[in-house]
């Protein structure tokens, strides 16, 4: 199984963020899964990759050439895939992976996991999306998605297609038992 991991290119303010990156890396490596990630050797990205590689498991990095030219590419990867831009990077990562997990990160991490959630809703992929809710990092976002359900912009069935959790057993169970919904249907405005 190939697991796409989205996370910060920084370490974050709390030690638990780095510990969670190691935990995910150990889980991927011990299960002999393949990591698919942004290809960097910095921040949480580097921690996940180094941890996966320490188990002898595969790590695929996907990086636009302009970032590689800044010398932040991890040089010890199983495979480094170069893309022309960020859009191609996101598409390649999504196509390679069987599941998507977001660790703590900044706007880029949020944008990437939001895009795969959104594209799953309309049937572009049929894979599980998980927000690894370390130390409650994603609680405000969980509340916002729940508000989308209350406000009738997101169905409860669609909300159940992605998981907020800091429990690896719960995440494993979610991935193993995931059944994608049918693509989103649209409401038309009623006229008299």
C-alpha cells in the first residue's frame, strides 16, 4: 500500500509534532508500506522519510524542480519524481497513493489534504483521507467540517469519508474498512 503523507516543512513548536512524524514513519516502515510525500529533507517531511527509510521501506518523493534547485530534496530516497510545478506534484502524489494522511503543517498541508478530500467527494479518487489529529491540532478544522454538515453544505455521509484521529489502530481500521461513497450529487434551484 502506498500512503501519501502531507506535513510541515518545519518541525513546529511542540516536540509531539516530531514524535508523531516518527510514529507515522515507523508505522509505514514496519508494515512495509511505501511513503509518497513531497520529497523534502526538512522539517516533519524529512523526519517521516528518514524514519521510513530506516526500516528499509520505500520512500517516493515528489518535488517540483524549483524546490529541488533550492537543495531541499532528500537525496536518500528510493525514488525522487520531478514535476514542473506544484499542481503536477499534487496530482502525481494523489495518483500514486492508496490513502492520504495529513500531519500537522501549515497552509500547504491544509491545502493539499483539503484538495484530496474535495476530489474524493466528486469521485476523482476512491481513497481514504485522514487528518492525524496530534495534540488536537486539527480540532478547529474538525469543528468547521461539522459546521458544514449542520449548515447543509456537506452531507453526513460525505463527512464520514474522512477521519480525524490520533490513534494508529483507528486509522488502520478506517483504511482497511473504507468504502467510498458515490460521487456528490448536485441540487438544482427550484423555480415556480
